[in-house]
C-alpha cells in the first residue's frame, strides 16, 4: 500500500507541475499578444519556419526580407547572435532602412553600435538595446527587469516619436528602463554578466552533482551551472571576444584565485609549524576514505 500511495503522490506531483507549466505558457502567450497589440503590427523574418508561432501571437511571418519590408515597418529589429551579426548585415538590403529606426538586442553594445554607424544609411535612426533577461528569468513577466538602451542616432522629430513609442512598449510591459552609453554597458556587463557566465562554466568543469547534504549556497551554484551552460557557447564566446572589458575581468579572476590559493597555503605553512600538520592528529582508515582520531599527536594507530 505504501508503494502504491507513493506512486500516486508522484503522479499527482507530475500533473500539478505540468499544469503549472501550461498556465505559465498561456500567461506568456497572452503577454506576447498584448505586446503585439501595443506595437500595432509585427512582421517577423527568420530562416526557420515560424508561421504557427507568429499566428499564435497575432504577428505576420515571412521568410523573405523584401516581403517584410513591403509592409513599411517603422522599426527594424536585428535579433541575431553576436557572432552572426556582421554576416546578417552584410546580406541585408541596407538601403531599404533609410528613414527607419534600426534596433539591435545584442548582449554586447559597443560592437553593434560601431557596426550600425558604419553600415546603416545616414538617414536611418539607431537605437542600441539590451533586454537583460531571457526565457528563464522573464518567464513570469518582465516586471522590474532591466532594459538597457542608448539612443545612438535620432535624426528627426518623427524618428524621436517612433523611438519613444518603441521604448514605451517595454516600459509598459514593466521593464526597468536604464539609459546608458554602450561603453558603460559593456564595462558593467563584463564585471557582471561575463563573470557570471565564466564562473558557471568553470564550475561545470568540476561536474558538480547534487548530494544528500546540499546547502542553499551549493544549490545556488548548481542553478548557476544549469543557467549558464544552458546558453550557447557561441554566446559566451561573443561576450568575451566582442566586449573590450572582458579580458581584464578574466585576468582579475585568475589573479583572485591565485591570491586565495596563496592565502590558504600561507595558513597551512603556519599551522604545520604550530601543530605538526593534520597527519599528526589524523590518519586515514584502511579504506583511505575515513579519518580516524589518533591516540596522541605524532603516534599512529594501526
């Protein structure tokens, strides 16, 4: 009976978890619809087939960029990976972007700012942005999540109105709007986002596993590993290669680990002078895994 009851409880837990995920997905779909309504009309272009996803949120989808531009969008958003951005722009009919607001959403900012200033027609307005959340952190809504942006080039009163209305979509969705230069963003991101990803990937090399005695701190580390390794390695490489501040942070991390090791080894040296070292008080059991207390310092028990 106990086994049957346990199986039933597990089944109920699975159903409740599935229902919770379904409710969350429905809520996110409704939020997406509201954002589309706020934008009046959205047109998506992607290599992979997205017709059903677009239809579900009231957006229009096409695989032909020229067809998308025939809809005369006020705003064109480049949602590319950091590593592919230059190649995408190279093939894009950039002359068609004249008079429009061009937006990027990359996780680094100085690089796309420079690229867009170089590649875009002079009459195109440029807004560099970084919505600092993703499918996991934003799954329950965007309330108070940071949206960083710089108005790189807004060249006309009409462009200013379009830019303001575009940013309003995000602020109305609850984002915490943070205006700063692309250089400021990259300096902060190197010390936060890049270090977070580096720490997670470093810990992943240790292959950490859950244990019967997990502490809250260790649970946080396991979650960090899961979150950071869940992102593509290309994203991580982009955070390093295209952020001029990342290399200095990596060097600081290495120096910090070196100083911590030196502190531990210095403590060990002083402690050995004082008590003869841990082997003077403890010896390994025959299995080599469990310490056994010795009868007297410096005397081993067989």
